C-alpha cells in the first residue's frame, strides 16, 4: 500500500496490527456515517448554532482520526474550536475547507474499500 497525501493508510493499518479487513470495516462504516456528520456541521453553521457545531465537528474529527488524515482532522478541529468559542464568523470558509478535505478523504477511502486484494 502506498502512503497517501490525504490519509496515511499504512499508519492506520499499522495501528490495527495489520488487520486489513478490520480497516475495511472501519472505512465502510465511516463512508456510511460521514454524509450525516457533514450534514450536521452544515446545518449547525447555517443556523448559527455554535454548541451543535462543536459537537458535530468533534464527532467528525474523532472519526477521521482512524485514517491518519491530518488535513481533514485539522479542518474539523478548526470548526470544533469555533463552535466551542462561539465565534462562527469564519465558519463558512472553514466549512469549505472541511468539505474539500472530506471529499478527498472519502475518494481515497472508497478506493481502498474497493481494493479487496
């Protein structure tokens, strides 16, 4: 497996003691749950609901930790911090950054999930 810019799946696999099937199950679960997590982030920003943004971004950040996906993790953490601080003035830009990072991560994970070799 090659090291990827978006996610270091080698490190993720190493953390699971090489259990490729377990990583695939985690990936598949994430791919099912990620759209809802992103929607929670979007809705909380559109409503100006800082506490809900903090919780939604925290859940998303925790989920991406499994994949050693620094860019996505950092984007979620930025939104989580905004929610915690109650300052959503830069939330739209941070959301766009998270959306881009999540799109890249999801594409990488879909590729990994399809690779059954």
